């Protein structure tokens, strides 16, 4: 005997979020009950992409646990955008769709009153006699709020930090350390970096930090089983655009996990308190590497958008944990824009410490320079869809002997943050 359930969820997306949000930042619908104990589903919307490329709207479908069949169709109102899928899922569902690039959403009549609507229809079928694992039974969550006066942001220096009080939930202890003007690097100055630190965490613990922007709770998250701490960043521009009360912005930090034990205590510690400002104590190990590659002048004319080449993926000199490569697109990665060179730097690591990658992209024979930084995890990347236009490249003399020589110098830095 099967239980069948139909439902529809909608997301209203303010178009301001298309430019305000960074890649990987998202907001969610409320969890919707499927009519069976602790089985919920919800949508997650990434206004500026969830993966490699910015400039697209992505949506993912989630459930609290598995043991069901599902069919789902996701559309955008007043458009022909349609993504569908389905199947049987033994584990909790996470289904990702890249819905549409921004330029397509901005065309026609899709946007009305600065808003467009995403709609997802689902059909669940559940065998009533099939045993299922209740993933919510021992679900635990704790949160703490960082209250930040955005008027004081520029009074901090690079590397200045504030430490949150340690909190305990079950056997896990966690705390935050945040840097109002970033962690060391000059191009981090306009970032607000939040590090999560913890001990005795379950094998898979979910960490997130978010803030309200135009009524949408925009957040970023990661899963980790390591105790070295990982960072979540928001730009100063996002903080200035965030909802506030007398210029005070609330950043909500959360941890959650499933603890497979009986009699789980549910008495997390008191709300977060802030300590005095301190200078961070850090130690780091650096690994430098460099790669150069060429693009033929004829490729700028005859290649199609999306055509790309790649340097070999390799370990950085001196390390057997950090790997990287560069993908290069002579005519651009998405249409539009055509007439640009696009680059994607991919990096991965098996290191359990916090790892940053800083780099500089240069074009031989020109003053062109593009500096960047990224947090490196198991599979990370940073994209430059409009690295340089073909017109600008010719103007500064970047084509020599009918080719363009691009060099990417990088430094992997293993950080240990001590509080």
C-alpha cells in the first residue's frame, strides 16, 4: 500500500539579489510537511549560481529523509524554463537544477515589479510498509547571533578579530571568530570573514551563517568533520545592503547534526557573547607554484562560446595534498558575453587545516594584473567570466606573435588559527 502526496512551493526572487548575492549564497523556503512523521521538503534558491559559474539562477530540492519515489517539475512563471526529474531515493534528497542565466530572466516579461517567481510541483509516493530511518529523530541545532554595527566596520584593521563565547550542545563545543575586515589579504579588506571552530563534532556537522537582505535570509554553509575551522564570507557591500535596526545587522550562525545516541541532551549553552577585540595568532605554511599557457589569436575569432582548454591538474610544488589547474575560454564561458577571455581556477585539497589560495593572473607584455583569493576545500573554484575583453587585449598590446601568453602565479597557505 502506498501513500501519495502532491504539493507546490513557490519562491519570489527580488532581482536585486541577482547582483547582491555571491556564488554559493542562497535562501530557502519554509520546510513543508509531506503528511508523514518528520518528512519535510523544501527549496533552496541560489540567485547567483551554486557551482562553477556566476550569472545564473540555481535551485535545489531537499527532503529530511529518504525512502520514497518522487517526480518534480520546476519552472519560472511567464517563461519556457522547465526542469524535471524523479526516481526512488533511499537517502535524503538533494537535487540541483541550473534554471536560467540572468540575461534570459531579464528578457521578456518574466520580471514584474522587480520580482520573478520560481514554482516547483512535486509528487511523492511512499510505501507504508517500508521501514525508513528517521533522520530527524536525533536532530540537534544550535545558533548564536553576531550583532554588528555596520558604521564601525572601517574602524577595524585587517586581521582584527572578535571571539564568540564557547557553546556546548551534546558533547560538541563550538565557537566563532570573526574578522570585520578580513583575514590578512589586502583584497580581503572589504570582506567580513566568520570562522567556525569546534571540538568533538559528529562525523558530519552542518555550519551556516546568514543575514537578512530585503527580507530574504541569505546564507552560506558547509559540512565538515575537521576541527581546524572554516570561513564564511560576506562583503561589506552586502552588510551595507542588509536589513538592520539602527545600523546593527544580525548575522545568525548555526550548527546542526544528527547524533545517533539515546537520551540526547537538548540544553545548549546561553546565547553568544562577544569578547574584546584581539589580534589573531596564526601560523601558516606556504606553497608557491606557477603555470603559463597560450591562446592563439585565431581562437579569439573562430572559437565558439564555451570552447575551452585546460592546464594539467597537478600537485603544487612541495605538497602532496594541494592540486590545481586553470581552465581558459578564448571567447567566453557563457553567451553573452562574447568577446571576452574567461578563466576558471580550480583547486582541491585533502588538508584538514584551513587553506587559502591567493594568486595573480598576468598577460605577458602588458601591465594587466588580476589578483584573487579563495578558500580551498575538497573541490573549490573561482571564475572570471570577463577577465579581459578582446578589444582591451588588443589595445594594451596583449597579442604578440599571433598569440596571448597568460601566467597564473599562486600560493597555497595552510593556516592554523589560535584563539
